[in-house]
């Protein structure tokens, strides 16, 4: 892999350093306009990255199996119905035609955990990798289980049935209840279980096991990120802290500290947090360039035809850049001023209800969230405190005293739906 990754990595370096020392103020471009002139991604690297994103556990079975015993939890009590109810998704493309046929005819027992094991054997449960074998009596048993990035950052298009369809990688799985799933582990004490179980669908706290605080955030999309010099809500990820790139910074963070893959993470800004699961057993670092390239290859999905009113959206665009003052922060081609040399904002820049998450980050500042494809992933803000885009507009109107009329609010909402 090494040779293939070198050139794109160098190109990325070049791009990000151009961003950081470029005097031309890209943020002054009208929102959504302008060209970032990003170098093309290496298709072979992107292809490798897709495999990593979907199927790589980085050896995290040693946590999900040996520590949490999730294999026993699934084997003894997780039927396909239960799995779908906690937001897990099934990749219809991985199912052989005979299985699809049997499911359609109602001949498959969706209340039986054995069916879940059969699906795992087919590698059909999105984001979960299982090693399945047979007992003497022919029943299936789950020997090892681990998780991949796709667990939280992929969903399906429901083309076959609710929760069963074609993969939509990088779309956040806002049905998934990761906290509830983890809380089922017999290895946790009652207090810890209760905290995990309290987070709810689409939410996860990627800092709980570091600082002990519980304050989950929405699982964000992993699409539309190519060109941003900083990653995550608080802009912790950048090339200064991860040579492979901003998104790779956070991918390493999650792979090592949350998924418990074998590898290494350190950041002096987070109370010198160092996590080193296995000395000389780094299954993460060499996969980061491909993994990042795959995420960069996925652009934000366009708003479906007919999902917004074009003339109202056109009026809303004028408000966005004018009276509503949105473009002072959501500027430039990706609707964020972070492309101006990595600009971040103080705590007061967020109108979310939660005011505390930012303090737990490395930067203690906010990155202005890019808005392309925003129609796809309600609820909004890091704490999910705005259920709809209309709620977003109402919140800004109130918090910032914008004095938008009812029809102006409606127009601005239509514009947001169109991005
Ligand atoms: C248990 C759920 C979970 C898993 C598994 C997970 N993530 Fe995330 N991911 C999150 C959450 C929550 C955030 C938001 C953190 C923040 O911004 O503070 C996030 C943030 C991100 C972002 C930042 C997007 C942006 O706007 O800059 C990317 C990209 C990403 N994850 C990719 C990945 C990849 C790749 C993997 C596998 C190595 C992975 N995630 C595994 C929950 C998860
Ligand atoms: C002072 C800078 C600033 C201004 C002005 C601003 N925003 Fe934001 N915006 C942010 C920041 C920072 C976030 C992330 C806050 C969070 O998640 O807590 C954000 C988040 C959002 C989100 C949620 C994105 C997501 O994925 O959840 C939307 C939608 C949004 N802004 C739209 C607007 C609109 C519409 C306006 C004008 C009425 C506006 N913003 C004005 C800084 C700004």
C-alpha cells in the first residue's frame, strides 16, 4: 500500500498548505460558489479505502469479543428484528437470491438469533464483522465479533424493506443506538450501562471513555469533506496533528480510542492522552490514507427533485447572504469559513442548546459546519437540538435577533433544503 499512498498524501499536503498561506480570502466567495481545485483522488486508493471503511476492524475483536463479550450477547438474544430495532442495517446486495426469496415469502424466522448469525456469516450486517462456526448439532455459533466504521457512518436505502437495502456509505446512521447496544454487554457495571443506555438513537459520545463525562453528539455525515483543512465539529483534526490529513486524525482517534482497534493515538492537547493498545501491533496507521481518500471521494448528495420549492429557495439564498447573515460564517464553496486558513470560532458561535461539549475538545472552539447535503441528516447541531431545518432557522432568528418575517423564515428554510 505504501507506494500508492505517498503521492496523494503529498498532494494533500500541498493543497492544505496552499489553503493555510493563501492570502486570497476564499471565504469572501458567495456561499456554495467557487472552485477548490482539489487534486483528483487515486481510484485504486479510493477502492482500498472502501474496503477499510466497510470491513476493517483493525483487530478490535479483542475488545468487542474478549472484553465486552458482544458475541455472547448477539448469539443468545439478538434476532434480526431486535437488530433492526436498535438501528442495525442489512446489506441486501450481500444476500444470495435464495435468501432474498425466502425472506420475501416469510420463510425466514426473523425472531431467531440464529438468523442473525447466518446474516453475519454472509457479511450482510452493515458495520459488524463476525466469525461464525457450527456447533456439533449444526446450530451456528459466533466465535468473534468486531465493528467497522460503517456501523455508525453507513446506512441503507431501504429498497428491500425498512433497514434492508443497498449501502449508502458516509450517510450517518441516525437510527443506530450505539449506546444501547454497548449497554447490553455483561462486562459493564450498572452505572456505566445506564449511561450508555441514556444516549439514544443517532447519538454517541466519543469522549466518555476519556474524561468520564456523558454528553453525546449526533453521528455526523462522512461525505462532503474534501477540501476542509479541519475535521469534526470542533476542528480537532488537521495536518499539524496527523500528517495523513485532517480526517485521518479523527479516523485514527476513533479506530484506536473508540473502536479499540490495535494502534496508537496521542494528542498533547487532550491532557496528553496517549492510547497505545499494542506495541508493535499497529493495524491502523497504514490504512489511514486509503480510508481518508474514500471519504473524500464521496460528495454530499444533491437534494432530491421536488423536495423543495425552487422560487422560495432563490429568495432564501438572498436572505442567507443578506438579512439573515448566515454567509458571514457559512461562506465559500463548502459553506464554511474554515477553508480560510483553518478559521475556528469561539463557544458563542454555536446556537445549539448544549454549551459544554466544545470544552471537552482539543481546540475548545467550533468549526463552522459545512452545509451541503444538509437535507439528508436531521436532527441538526452537534446536540441534535433542532429537529428540522425550520427549527434551525427559528433558533437563529431568536438567538441572533434577526427579525425575519414568517415568509422570510419559510424562504430561508427552502434554501437550506436545496443545498
Ligand atoms: C460508534 C459510532 C462511530 C464509529 C464506529 C465511528 N464514528 Fe466517526 N464519528 C462519530 C461521532 C459521534 C462523530 C462526531 C464527533 C465530533 O465531531 O466531535 C464522528 C465524526 C466523524 C467524522 C467527522 C466528520 C466531519 O464533519 O469532519 C468522520 C469523517 C468520521 N467520523 C469517520 C469515521 C471513520 C472513518 C470511522 C472508522 C475508523 C468512524 N468514523 C467510526 C461516531 C462514530
Ligand atoms: C457566527 C458564525 C455562524 C453564523 C452567523 C451562522 N452559523 Fe450556522 N453554524 C455555525 C456553527 C459554529 C455551527 C455548529 C454548531 C453546533 O453544531 O453546535 C453551525 C451549524 C449550523 C447548522 C447545522 C449543521 C448540522 O449539520 O447540524 C445549520 C443548518 C446552520 N448552521 C445554518 C445557519 C443559518 C441558516 C444561518 C443564518 C441564519 C447560520 N447558520 C448562521 C456558525 C454560524
